[in-house]
C-alpha cells in the first residue's frame, strides 16, 4: 500500500450552532482549506462533518479551532461509562492514563466519587467496545450508561424542546400584536385620542421586544457570525427584515417621523421562521432512528464457552475464536462457522426470504439472524464493526453523509444567493420610491417582503433531507442505498428487477382461502394443521397459525414423514393425511 494511503485517517465530528445549509457550506469550505485535509463533507441534517485527512499534518485540535474561528462549536462522539469497583483516585488515574494512550481517544475524564468515566472519541477509529476492553484489562467492569448515539439523540431532543418553547412563546405574543396592528391599519381606532393611539403603539412595541430579543436571538447571533466572517446566510436575511420593520416602527412611535407601524411584520416573520426551525429540529431528531432500528436487530449478549464453562457475556466482549452456543429461538449474536449441531435459521432480516435455511457443520451463520430449531455451537469469525450487520449500519451512515452531484450545485448557488437577494431588495426599495413614487413605508414593506420570501434554506435543505429520508426509510425496509449519487442515478432507470419474496410480498406466507368439496373449512384446516405440527416449513407455520386463530383443537400426528421436495405424510385421528 502506498505511504500516502497508509497515513490517511477518517474522522466524524459533531457540529453545533448551524442554523441553515449556508452554515454547513461555510464549515465545509473552512475545513477543506486546512493543510492535510483530503476531503471534508458537512451534513446539515445530521449536524456532523466527515473528514478524510493526513494525521501527520492535522487533527481534531486544528479542525475544532478552524470551526470555532467562524463561530461554531464541535466535538467528537461521547459516551458515559459506569465503572464498578473504583477504590481510589489512583484507580481513576490508571484508567485515564491507559485510555489517553489509545488512538482515537481525544479526551477522558474519570470521576472517582461518581464511579463514572466520560470519554470523547473518534468513532471512525475506535469502538466503545474497545474502550471497555482496555478498562477491563485493568480489572474493572465498564458498562455504558449513555451510548454515543443516545448522547447525540438527547442533544437533538434538547434542541427540539428549545425551539418549541421559543416558537410558542413568540406565537402567544404575536397573536395580539398582529390583531391590534391590523386593527390600526384599518383605522378601527380612528375615534381614539392621540394619547390613546400612542399608548397602543407603545404596547405593541413592548410586546414585540421579547419576541425579538428572546425568541429571535439565534437569528441575530447567526447574522453577526456570518457578517463577521464576511459571508451572508439566511440569518442575515431574517435579522435584516426584522430589524428594518422594528426600527422603522419604533421611530414612527417615539419620534415625529410620520407613517404606520409594522410591529406585526417583525413578530410574524420571526414566528413563521421559528415554526420552520421547530419542524426542522423534529426532523433532525429522527435522523438516527433508522440506524437505531438496525442496531436493535443485534443480540445483546452471547452464551460462550470459557474455561470449559458456559458463560453469558455482553456481545461487546465476544472475541474472534470464541465458541458460542446458540439455542432454538435465540438470535445469533455474531458471525461465525458451525462446529457442532445442525439447525434451521431465519435469515429474512438479511435476505427477505421467509423460508428457513438449513445449516450444519461448516456452514456460516450471520449475527442477528434467528436460530429456529436446533442447538448449535459455532466458532466466532467476525465481531464488532466487522460483522455483516455492522457493515450494513456503516453503509447507511456513510450513505446519509454523502452528497449527491446536484447538491454540490445547490451549495454553489446558495453561496451567492443571499448577496443577490440583498441587492434585489435594495433595488426594489429604490424602484418603488423613485419610479413608483409610493410612500416610504410601502416601499420598505416591499423590500422586506423580497428578503423574507427569498429565504434560501429550501435549496440547501431539500437535497440532504431527501437523501437522509430515502436512505433511512430504505434501510428500515431492507433496501440499502449507497448514497445520494445512487439515488440521483435512479432517475435514469427504465427497468427494475425485483426479488418477489419479502420485497413485493410480505415475506411471510398465510392462509387466504380454503376450498373443499367434501369437508367443512374448519375440519380440513384442523386436519392439515395437526399433520403439519411435525414440520418446520414456513407453509406449515402458516397453516398452524391460521388454525390457532380460529381456535381449532389440534392433535399430534402419528407416523409423520417428510418427503424431501414433495411434502409430508402423517396419520391424524385415524386418517392418512398427505400435504404437498
């Protein structure tokens, strides 16, 4: 392998503070400028950056500094471990020292009093399983209190709650602001005295302030960061439109400047944008659901032979070469090769086929498939990230992080879109003022409308959202999509070949019709189900399930014989039953 390739590493960094797709593009450009970075891709929906880099030239400290320079925050994956039997500060320091020396671990803090370790690590370089193994070598047991994916999910749930509070706070105040301001515009208060009108305007001013300076703070902070870095994003447009409406209305309220007030414009702009932010936060909070469902297919523990004894251990502790025992109805915990026994496996989670697959000595077994009938022993061949299921999960994660070719075009357009919108808005103001010769307040309203309507979020958000949802929903349904490029190429397909079972069908047979010329439906179903009690065929399960649903009494068959490739023969209640 060439030296350059050997020195390349990958890192997945979590990002905080992004408010729109323009922010993601800004961070991506900043990272790609760093020496030693081969390629950086930022996903706004997943709120992470996937970076390929040369560790001899750069690393997380430089990535973090570059991200902070433009006003955003970053961190690596985090897990919280419960460590039993810590007796002293020396034990805590020993754990810190051994973990600090491992590649991929960025930061480690062990709290001796709470018996807890918090670890920040690069998931592309080291797994939580390996971290726990290092701790175990020192004689301590470590269990995950909060996993990396749960930590990420909790952060997203916290963001959903924050946006929800801000939105509903703004909405509660915006309703009376908009109602009163509209009544003002239609001269409903024309009979009121000047002092009363002034009081109404002051009241609107007072109600608008918390909407702007509490609910709308994030947009002004985002705009400040963007302008400080000599860029313009959606926050600049929102902040400008709100500021123009509010400042102009404040001047007409507290100075002799004539004109109407537009407090409702400032409040309603923020409320509608906050609704979008709230819905966006909910969508982001669901991005890891497909991954979590795939992870949920894994067994949590395994029965292994250690020192000639059967011991049940967490799946993370299973090692290559371990002898694993699998009993009927259990999930196969990891990939391996059968060394004793035979069974039938349900591999539908992998293949979509409902028919059981016969396995005997020398045959491979795949983790997360289900052992249906027999007791087997197998030697572990793959564990952790090397198993088939882990590779599927990794494929889905990578697919969600990839950019489609059309998204790169959208990113370039979004990068210059905001300055163009601002120029058009200024042109609109001047044209209405000097050519249309309308009142300044009406021209100002036209300019504000251009800024608000032209919000560029949809351009940068639509494509990554489509990729995220498409790959996630596909994974849940057993369809693996390699990424945005594959999705985009699907547009050119003119023929699709399906594997029918488990794809176009449920993948699980069931009885739909019973046709008989001599016996009643229940009787023929009872006889068939009783005979099938000796079979493990999927069609037998379907017949027995149908009989059980009808509450039919089944009897055990006699002289049961399975004719390979043909069917079965058995005696039930003195009758010879042939099914095939």
